């Protein structure tokens, strides 16, 4: 039986956990009772910040009957195991993206969420941006006509130290590359707006960093609807993030979404629908606030979260499909680095 407030446990107190903490602090109907991280400094800092109990071993959170739901914000390669353990312990789960590293694990998570009757939500906060919501409404209303083209471009920069200073980033087992870590947000939006893909061809390469996984990729897509499209993504856009753009073209109209947080329209031409001004450049926790608001309300009102396991699985499945089809091409060692690895 849920109380009026959802009582969360937070597992993983690194960079993204700060956004969950900010978000929950602003929600009247949720609170964090306990935090866990294997790093003593991080867990102590998070516990102090939210006045919660702290554990070095997350399994203590799972043993607590007063905790309704857990947020899993650990390295991606741990998501499946921790989610399955949490569901098995009777907790609802909100897991960071990607929900798992393999489709098989995602399927186990979805299955256990069903059998245990516990919610499984996945953090894809860009779906909650005002611009994304307006575009989704326009696509669903049919006002863009028949969809012809859908593409996502992610031209970002991550210095070598982003990878080197953490043991898991850029590894195939715990993170994946630019598709699995960064562009998966944009792939999620693309599939949400355009529907499933039924054919693809792709290249991926490690061109500017000393990492196992790809830092650059490009894919041509054919959607089941017959529309075509593409994904291009890199973390080599030295010296700074250049753009993240989603382009949707229909027989009656076209939209280009962009902005620093994919939260504004660079172009809008939809017949009989004037461009609505959108609130841009919200604080960096804002997307997580919307995800947590939706997740909390879904638990209190007994509905599924807007982005549940089945939705979260779609972008993971597309990335895995690209990974299975395409070996990683590597920049020859000893050559000039595009991304200045010592930065
Ligand atoms: N939705 C978003 O916008 C967004 C943004 C950043 C990261 N993420 C995702 O969030 C996850 C975490 O990313 P991050 O940038 O916060 O990473 P991070 O390395 O900063 O934090 C991960 C934390 O997990 C802890 N941890 C590792 N193993 C653990 C274990 N066995 N038990 C308890 N704690 C453990 C680490 O000590 C660390 O504090 C990743 O899956 C990433 O893809 C999502």
C-alpha cells in the first residue's frame, strides 16, 4: 500500500544523481529516504544533502520495507542486475538510460516488472520537453501529412578525460559508445515520432578517443512506414558541443528541433499550426523533474509511467542492432588525435 508520498531509495550518487536529488526536492509527493553508493565520499555527500540514511551496499535499501521505489543511477552495465534485484525485492524502479546493455536483459526486466506487478520507468527526459510534446501532437494530428524523413544529429564534444577519469565510460561492457550513451536520447525521440525501423545500414568508428566503444557513428534508416532517415553522432566535435538536432519532414510540413537542450524549434512549418513559443534553457535538472513527476504520479494513480520498460527498450534495440551489424573502425594508433586526448 503506497502512502501519499512515494518514498525513494537512490542507488548511485554520481553526476546524474544530483539531478534526481534536485528534482525530488521540488516534488511535494516524493522524498528520498536512503541513498547508496560504493564510494564513501559520494554517498556521504548525497546523504547530507537530502538528510537520508546512507549505505555502501545498495542491497540494504532493497531490504527496507518503508521504501516504495528505487532510482538506479549507476553505470549502465549495472542497470539490469540492480533492476532485477529491486523488482524481486518488491520495489518499483526508475532506471537511468540505457535501461540495460542488451535486449535480452531488457526483456527480463520487462517480464519481471509484469510478474511482480511493480512499475518500471526509464529516464528519457527529452520526451517531456515542451518542444517535443508540441511536435508529437503535430505528428499525431496528421498535420505534417505522411512522414517522409526523420533524422537525429548529435555533434557533441567529450574530452578524453571524460572517459579516462571514470573506469566505466567508453567501455563496451559498462557503457557503450556515443550511440548507447549520448545519442540514445535522440534515437528514443526519433522512434517515438517516426515509429519502428525495419531496415538499416551503418558505420561506426573510434576516431578521436582512446576508448573501446565508438565515438562516431552514422546510420541510414528505413522506417516501417516507408519513410527514410538517418542518425549521425559523435563526441569528437572539438572544442565544444555544436548541435543536437531532430528533423521531421512530412508531405505537408517540416520541423527542425534543436537548441542547447533539444528544447526549441529552429524551423517550424506545419499548416494551420503556428509555432508556439517554448520555454528554453530550463535548469539542467528540469528534465529529470518532469520524469520524476510523471513516475511518481503513475505510482500514486496506478497507471504505467509514460516511458515504461517497453518504450525504453525501443532505442536500446536499435542501438544493439547497429552494434551487431557494424564492427568498430579504429583510428590508427600514433596518428594525430582529433580530440586532443590529454585535455
Ligand atoms: N538521463 C540523463 O540525462 C543522463 C545523464 C548522465 C548519465 N546518465 C546515465 O546515468 C548513469 C550514471 O551516470 P553518471 O554520469 O551519474 O555516472 P557516475 O560515474 O558519475 O556515477 C555513477 C555512480 O555509481 C556508483 N556505483 C558504481 N557501482 C556501484 C555499485 N555496485 N553500488 C553502488 N554504487 C555504485 C559510482 O560510485 C558512482 O558514484 C549511466 O547509466 C548514464 O548513462 C543519464
